[in-house]
C-alpha cells in the first residue's frame, strides 16, 4: 500500500456548555510517504483539531463521532492510550506553534533532546544518547551543537527553539510529522529559514509532513498538495499548482484574492464578506453559502459533495455540478 | 498639506540594561520624518527596535538620546487643551516630546493627539469593561464634550466608523473575535481625533481574510479623517500595499528609507534585499476572463 495515512469520514465534536461544537465534519484525506500536505484555513476551522485527532491528543471533552484513521492499512481509531504511546514519536510526531511552551524552561535543551532519544532508542549508553542528540541538533541546523546543548531555552532565539523542537520530534525517526503552525510566531526572514530546513529534512529523511498553516504564502513554499478547510470541512484539495493556478471553490478564490501582493497599492483589497459560522450552530446546507457571492439556491438546502476535477483535484461546491448555471468566474 | 512635517524624529537612541554591566542598543540614532496625512511604514525583523521607536514616540519609554519633535496644527483647535496661564505656550508650534518639562506642559494635548493601537487586542482592552465604556473612557478623561449628544452615541458612531454595529456596545472584549477586538481598539483611538496614529503590528495576529478587512479599513479611515499614520509591521506585503513611504530597520538602525514603490522595485541595502527575498509569495492565477466554473 502506498498510502501511509488514510483518514476517512472523520467527525469530531466537543461538548461545551453551549452545546455540541462540530469542529471537524466528514473529513477524508490521504497521505503518501514522502509527501508534504498543507492544511490551510482560518482560525477555528478545525485544522489543529484534525492533527490532534490523528495523534489522539484531544482533551476529554472531545468525541470522535465517526470515521476511521488507517495507518499502513490498520485502523487506529479504537486504540487506547497504551497502544498510541507506541506509535507516537516512532510513526508520527508533532511540532507545535509556540516552541517556548513545548520546551521545559528549567532543563538544558541538549538534555531535552537526549530524553526523547532515550525513550525511542532503548539500550544506548549515555554517551551514545548524547552523540545522537548532537547529531539531531546538527541535522536541524543548530550551529556547534556541542556548545549549544548546555544552553537553556530562554537563551535561544525563536528560530533556534523551533529547530530544537524539530530535533526532538525527529528523535524517533517518525514517518509522519505534524507541524501545527510552526512558523507563525517567527518573523519573515527566520520563517524562510525554518521552511527551507523543513523541506530539506523532509527530502533527506523521506518523511511525510502535514503542515498546518493559515498563510497561503507558506503553503506555496513548502507543499506538494494543499487541502483548504472551512468550518470543519475540507472544501478543496489538490496539488499546489492546481490550488494556486486553477482554484475552483469560491472560498479558495476568496482567500487568494484577499492577498495584498498583486493588489494595486492604495487600492481596495478584496475581502470575503461576513464571518465564518460558529461551530455551535452551523447553518443548513453549505456552511459557506451566506458569504458566497455565487451561492445557488441549493447551497442553502443541501451540502455539496466533493466534485472531481482531475485525479488529484477535488472541490465541494455546487457550482461544479452539471446542472449549475454557467457563471463567469472571477478573474484578474 | 502633504509636505508639512508632523513628526520629526532626530537621532533617536534607546538603550536597555537587561543586566548589570550589560547594555543593549535597541534603537541607534534613528532619524525620520512623518508628514501630515501620510502613511509611513516601519519594517524589520523581531528585535530590530520597531516597537521601541513606537513606545518612544508615545512617551511610554524615555529615550536615552535624540529628539522627537511634534509639530502641532492650528491654534484654534488646540485651545481647549491649555489653561489660560499657558497662552505663551500656545504660540509654540513645535514640541520636543522627549523633554520631560515640555512634555508635562503639553501632556493633555499630546495624549489626545497621538494614539496607539497595539498588536494584541486582547491585552490592550480592559476585560472588565464593556465596549461602550472602553471607547468612552478616553473622552471622559480628556473632558471632551460629546458632539453627538451622549458618550454612548459617540461610542456607537466611532464603532460604526470602524465597521462594527451598535450591538457590541454592551458586550465585553472576551465575547468578541480577534478582528472585532482590533476594530474596537481602532474605534477607541480614532474617537480622540488624533493627528498621529501609531499602529504597532496591528494585523500580525489576525487571519488572512480579516487582515485584508482591517487594511481596507485603515486606508478608508485615513482617507476620511486625514491623520498621519505610522504603521509598524514585519509583513512587507502589507506595508507595500498600505504605505506611502517605508523605513527599513535592522538591528536598531534605519538602513533605508524610500517611497514604498521605489523600495520594492529597487531595494538598495543588502538587508532589504534579503527581507524582500524571504517573503513567501504564492504565484497564483485566478481564472481567465470568460472561464466558467
């Protein structure tokens, strides 16, 4: 089987005092080994929850309502914490947004990397463990690691912290790395370095990466395939070229049009009207319908299925249906 | 109108002393001018001193060297801000805000005429106050008579200006989304009718589509009210879109100042070049004219 990870019809909801919040709704995607998938969407659209569901790192208030998560063909949806522990780190690991929150401020970084090595590779001597930790830190681009290993996280810059977290994530030679907005807290120049490091490591180690981001520019720089999420659903998925050169879903088009790069300076930026719906009370039909200039009547009645555009390119909008009126698409 | 200088920053320096016998020059002899009705952008990576400059301009930090001269507008408008005793002072039309004595003398006017918007709107709005109170508070402090009848009406007017409706008046900041909170902060700043608006990374923590909304709002409000605007960001594309002139900061020094069009077409300093090269730009194409879905 070439599919490393396959998620089918996954739905996750949270119990809140206000009622049930549907964070992820009927999401299906697959990941081949050695592939970079970027998950793009606004905050609150369920991108992080999706990653945490696969890793089973959700809080107790979350409930997986339906779906299956196939890893190398085995369904892990029913796995208990004990079984998951064996998979985490070895099969998949995760890099979070804020590296300062994932590192222990009172332990030198070298020791923290060594701890991860110790857990994943049993039977190594202390010397070998530290040697491996040093190797990992060098791999992620930390200059003279033998010196920097003794440093504490607060002495590191944001970029170096993120590299350290990456080294920890790589300690168990994972097949999949989930990166949850790893560059959001960094400024542009460092962000570019970290993205290059990700790309280089991903090629070198042949691992698959699920890269969660809200920045289409970041996605363009790193991803092979892109999935656009809106209100808990994947609304469009395709290769990077297909998303950037042939976007079909009005939401994806809206996101692209609202980027300032090709806008006339001092002109007006395109904005998507309205606000995303609350996951507590999703509207009937297509969740994007009320913000969609091209909404059809059926959008308010029934949710659109995924329409196939090419083998790799799918979009969930009724506009692609055969019976839909032929509306002119926005162009520039 | 456009060539009249509002703010003249001359050789501004600021040092921090994080530990004993340790000195960090956060801002090192930075000079620039902001003209009336202009949008000036400051870009640079984190730690380059962008925010320190903003804080110095707003008198939050006392700079360790240099001058920041604020040129005040016509006297008629300023009359309300002075006591009768200070008639002589009224005539002076340039104020060095770094001079504590001079600052104290003009404090009320300066606090009203310069406003700041911070990056993190959740920590810059008082969580225990309703939106109505948050917007009305500076007007109360400055004893500004509400032009529209009551402070509440005034608050509603400015909220509308910032693109929110009156329904949020009785809500607390925690009930609003990030974009809405940033709009409240903008409404609060504009309610004072500032001559200078400083925005310290106002869109960095917002979503892409909300960023576009807020940038449109800034442009529209600036056109309408004609204030000068110091826009601080690390997002070069936003700066390119918004600003008339841009200054590039690098390790506390201003390495390049140019009209934004020139800067992006022809960056001179090597640091500006690397900065321009590191923006992740998606090349994309929207559908062709005449395409259907």
